[in-house]
C-alpha cells in the first residue's frame, strides 16, 4: 500500500513538472536548472493542505526574472508574489496572512547570506506570513556551500519564535530538514517524495517533548488516577495520543479552580458602539476576560485541553483551534419527574378522552334503540332496568332472559359483540395500569417548560448568550429564566430533584448517566430530560493556535473515532442501568397487594354508601309522607309478584310486575 502510494505521488510530481512552460533562456542559470524541482518540492510537501485549487505564496528577497510569476502560475494555478522585507504591509493584509488556514510558501534568497531570512521571521518584516500550518521552502541561490551552523540557526529561529517546523532549505542539489524535537539538521538529496515523507513523520514522534495538558475530573469521561493522569473516555484519548506521538503529558487543572470557563465581557467594553476585537500584547481579545480551561489556553498556560467541549467560537480571537470531533451530543433541559397518578385517574386515562365520549355516545344510542324497540312492540319496560341490562352487556355480564322478538335479539347480539371487544381491551389495559405505576404528563417542549415559570439553574454564563443569539422567540425568552449558580460545589441536579421548583440544563449523555446512577429512589427516577433539546453540537478538544502538530493529533483521533473505539470507551467506562428500565417492574412472581386493587374496594364502598343513602331516603318517604290510600290507588288490581315497576304504553301508567 505504501509503495503504491509513493509511486502514485511520484507520477503526479512528474506530471506536475511536465506542465511547466519552457523557461526563458535569459533567466539566470539557477532558475533554469532548479525551478521545476523547487516548485515540485513546494507542491509535494504541502499536499496535506488539500487545497483545491492549489495556492502558493512567493516571497523574494530581491528581484525575480521576467515571466517568473507567470511560469509559477501556470504550474500551481494561483500564486502571489511578495518582495521582502515588506514592512509596509497594511494591517488587513497581515491579518489575512495570519488567519490563512495553511499554504505553501516559497522564499527565494538570491545572492544573500542565510541570515537574511531571519528578517522575515523577526517582528517588523513579514512575520505575519509565518504560521504553524503552512509549509515553507527556502531556496538559497548563491555560489558555494552553505554552512550547516547558519542553516541550523535559521531552523531554530523559525521554531522558537513562530513555532514553525515545516521548513525545507534547498541549496543547489542539497536539501536541509530539521527535527525540532531532536534538534537535528539532516542533509539529503532534493527529492519531492522523500521530503514529503520527512514532513509527515516530523510531528509523529515528539521524542518525549513535554506537552502541557489541562484537564479536570469529570464523571466517566475524565477520572483522575492516583498518579495524576486520567482515565475515562477523555483521559484514554489523551493518553493514547501521547503514546502514539511519543510526548510527555504534563497534566494540570484550570488555574482559577473553574471548569470549562467562558469569555466574560469587561465592564469598560460593555455598552460601546463598536465591539470589534482588540488584540493585546498576548494576541488575545482585550474586551474579554477568560476563565477556566478556556482561559488557560488563551493565556498560554497550557497547550491542549482534553475535556470535550461544544464546537463553538468562544470569543477567543483565533487563539485556539479545534481537533476532529470525537462524538455528538445535545444540550437539553432537565426537570423534576412528574408525580405518580392516582389509580382513580389512571383508569380514565386508559382510553383517550375522545374514546370515552364515543363509548358514552354509543351507550346512549344503544339505549335509545332498545327503548324504541320496546315501545314499538308494546313490550313493558323501564329505563332503569334497560340501562342496567345494557351496562351488563357492555361488561360481558349475561342477561337473565333472552329477548322474545328478532329485532331486539339482533340489537342485543351486536351490543354483546361491541361490549366483548371494548371490555377485553379495557381489561388488557387495566392489567398494565394495575401492574405498573402511571405518571402525570412530563414536560416535552421548551414552550411547556417556559409556561411552568420554573427558573433554569446553570453554572455557565455562555449558555445565556447562546439562547440570546437564537432566532426562535421562545428560546430568547428562556434566557431570562436562567439563574447562574456561583457556588461551583453545589449539586444542581440534586437541587432540582429535591425541591422540584426549578430546572437545569446540561449535555444529554451526561444527564442520562447521572440520572440513572444517582437520582433514582424506590426504582423511580427523580428527573426527566425534556424531549425537545435546544441545540446539538459536535464534541471537540481545544488546542492552542500555535501548536504545530494539530494535524497529527487529528489523524490519531480520526482513526479511533471512525473505528468506533472512542464510542466504546464511553459506553463501557462504567456500565449503568438505562433510564428506560426504571418504572417498569418485571418480576414474574409479583404478589398483588391491596394497593394494586384499592380502586375496586373504592368502587364497592361508593356503591354501598349510595345504596344506603337511597334506602334511608325511601324509608323516610314511604313511612312519613306516603299514605296507604295513595299506595292502593297507584298500584294495579292484580296480585303483586315482585317489586319491578313497569311502564305499560297502552294504559299509560305504572304497575307492578
């Protein structure tokens, strides 16, 4: 694989060189002899930049031959020629060069000593053209050999002053490379493919170089070990990168005792008409004060931070850069879990409200149909008995007698089928509601959370700015509900769970683990994550802008992320029971208690009380207010067999059956 790739790159270099237009015979010998090779080296060493179309800057210490830039442009597609020293460059031009995301730079030094290049590195010349992501080729056009001491001085100046390591010096047929971590200058033949391989491997082995890493303990992701290193997902990533790149990690926690930190606007900058970033001597934005992990990076106290953060700007004025994302996460609200619903209410929530209305309407229609059949067939009936019998059919309780006429039988059969289906469905649902607890409806949207009026507890000021900048009105209104907690040791989730008067906000993955591990009581979770999460972010690590080996770090992280190893480190850090497993007791030998069927006893008690009240009312009425004469007048002449009162349509009167 490696040999095939090298051959492909060599063929590509040959094709590139073959595209070069014939040079002018009036050009100096060095240009005619070495230009194609030098340009090929520039392109091949900077091929990792992956810029399409390829662009290159040319800095010439002195005049260049006529048509030189045209020939370079034909080869690389885009080229910018600058003559140095360029102390007259404007601030906008310098800032554009500093903010460029890597490029190839050819520095032509003709007839001058190597020390002349130092003027390009020192402040006041073209210092802004030097950055850690670019690849530099210094072309020395001069007679005689080049002193290795002068070459090493140039390499060390670029490394110490600008942290630039991607430098190749070409002098006739010799190329010089430098490994800053071993402090070794190597002389080799001018070969584009070989120099590219050297450039790629330069940052893969830091030779035990100390790298300052900022981390603070965090559940599962950054677990501090006795030796000062860290376990968990973030800790394993940091240790793995250090092992693969052979550097010595120097761990430290945020110097101000904070955690992630934020950019806090200074009082003198608040309310000004212009909020343009103003850089101070350290290159940071003087309008902000940085705290926590972010502050240590911005103020150059550490080189890298391996606590995963959301991919955001953080008002850092380009003093930090980001690694390849390691995972994806959401920013979610968490509220107190809804209270358990009483069994009396749970019965009525077994079916939808519209279904209950439909059942009631079906009962009325069936009762009306039965009454109409009785009236048209001159069959004695009472509304009370018909209602009771129809209710018995709905509950699959058998009737005492089969109706005599066919129309009434058909009506009863259809009602029996309807009652069988509905009663069976109700019984199946009731088993679930009696076996598992039923809860009130949880908060599902941000609008519902806002309507509750609960404050949102948070320890980060950045979240308020995040909601203020949102275009959705409800999110902007939610920013007024934030309450910043200055006490960093306070358990915010515990406060929300215990008092039930506030909400909180956090990463979804962290909330799931914390709730399932620490906020469960009697097999019931105490907190609920709102379904609608306001924001989604990639999780990255922060690195200072002047760290030159960011691409190697990205390659290592990408390898582990795409292979699923990073996700495995997170998922298997400390196994915990998922939230969905709670509130559902699955014991096959569960014994029912009075608590499970208390609703049945309540129904029986209510019925007995109502029956007793009706019985007492009847006794009072018949013994105190009703006379015997009235009783004889209202009854039929035939002997009374029982107390069933029937309505006779022909006689239009009540009688006893």
